[in-house]
C-alpha cells in the first residue's frame, strides 16, 4: 500500500514529467497490485487524466489506465468523459475511446 500511496502522490505532482513517470510506473506489471490498490490507482489516474494539460503525461495516464482496466468500473472511469477527444493528438483519442468503451 505504501507504493500505491507514493504513486498516487506523484500522479498529482506539480511537474508534468513527474506525473508522466508515475503513470508509467503505475501501469507497469498490473498483476502486482491487489484489487484494492488497483481500484485506487484507476480512480486517481482517471481524475488526473481528466485535468491533465500535458499531452505526454496524459498519454502515460491513459496507457496506464488501459493496463489497469481490469480494476476499473464505470464510476472510476467516468471522469474521462470530461476530456475532449477531438482536441487530442495522435493515438490519444483511440486510448480514450477504448477506455470509455469499458465503462
């Protein structure tokens, strides 16, 4: 749980690079997370992604959510609906579409 708390803190850090690195780490090896920790990470990632101004950090957050989707439910992914997919570059709209199809 200490690792998850540290990741949650870093997912909401001031610096975009720190948020990006934390998201990358959160999505690595999803099987290592307990169901409770996985659900917490999904909630924090979805809330962070809904407010993320940096596209690189957002990409990492959405990718991590795709890795952790087995822990997600409709309520935890609901914040993603606030993201304007049409304003996103590259593959980000696809990531978002895939995630919203899960809820």
